[in-house]
């Protein structure tokens, strides 16, 4: 347990500039993913997203299934 705690503590970013850059990068990645989904493009493989009917309703899934298993449920 001490080893896990030390690993987490060592991975913590203490430099404020690096931390801000890291957060900005994550937000940029999320924004890109949302843009691709809104354009019906799979963010994982670049394939097209198609509307599918599932057990619990409709969802968008990658057209490259089963190689790519990306699924998006807008609910």
C-alpha cells in the first residue's frame, strides 16, 4: 500500500505552469472528441458513426464494429 501511495505522490504535478498546460491539453482533447462525435466521426478510429438500435434504445456506434467498439449514448 505504501508503494501505491508513493507512486501516486510522485506522479502528482506540483509545477503550476505544467499543471495548467496539462489541464488545457485534456480540455482540448475532450473538445476534439465532442466535435468528431457531432460530425458523426468515430474519435477512436476515424470511421463513421451510425445510429443503431439496442436493447435499451438508440445509440451511435462505429461503422467499423467489431474492430472498433466505440459507442456513444447522448442521454
